[in-house]
C-alpha cells in the first residue's frame, strides 16, 4: 500500500503575503507623498511690493459747517508668497518610511526638518496648521493628499498582495508518494 504525504509551501505563502503588504504600503505612501508634493505651497524669491501713499480722510464737522481734512500715511503690501528660504525647501523635505512593528506594517509620509538635509524645513507644521498670527493662515497640503489617496491606497495594497500570492501559489502543493 502506498502512502502519500503532502507538503505545502505555507512558509512561502506567509512570506509572500508579508512582501505583498510591504510593497503595497510602500506604493501607497509614495502616492500620498507625490500628491503632497503637488499640493505643497512653494514660495518665490521675489519679495512683496510695499507702496506708501497719502490718503485724505474727512474729519469732523466744524461749527461753521466746514470739515477738517486729515492726511494719513497708508502702507499697502502685495503678498507674492515670498519666503526667506530657497523656494521648494518644504516640498523637497517630504519623505516616506515603511517598517514592521509588532507584526503590523506601518507607513509614514513626513515633511519637515527630518527630511531636509540641513534641517531648514522645520516650519512644516506652521504651514499645514497655520499660526496664531492672522497673517499666516493654514495652507494644508498633507491632509488633503491623504484624504484623496485613501481608497486607492487600499487597492494598491490588495493588488500587491494578490500579485505576490499569485507567484507563490503557482508552485502549489507538492505531492510525494512513498512506497508502493
């Protein structure tokens, strides 16, 4: 009587799923980072123009019916998005990282000092969330990038896992027959 023993490639399947997850997460965070780079505000090297002029304001009425006129100095500034730093520093500081921690694959998209070689893009949170000063309002670029890529990211991860599994499971279950 012949005995048959089946050996499967479960270890290879687990490794394929793991590799697929990592490839999918990596592709997803790169997509988010690319969109964030597109949405990131980039300053100019041209400084805003200041213009000073005198303006005449009507003052109070006098008893004789005439008015006092005052001259007031007014300064207007045309904002061109000027930055004291090299334009594109914040955009160039956007980077990704993928790693495994406690059996979970984590992917990050970060912007700021960590991503710039000289640490000069420390102001990324000030641009994203704004400051308490009225002149620097929030100009979000990371949150909209993540919002727009959520569904596509899950699709990327699923496709990568399927691709890796398809290659591994083609090898299939091996059947060995012992004796006759």
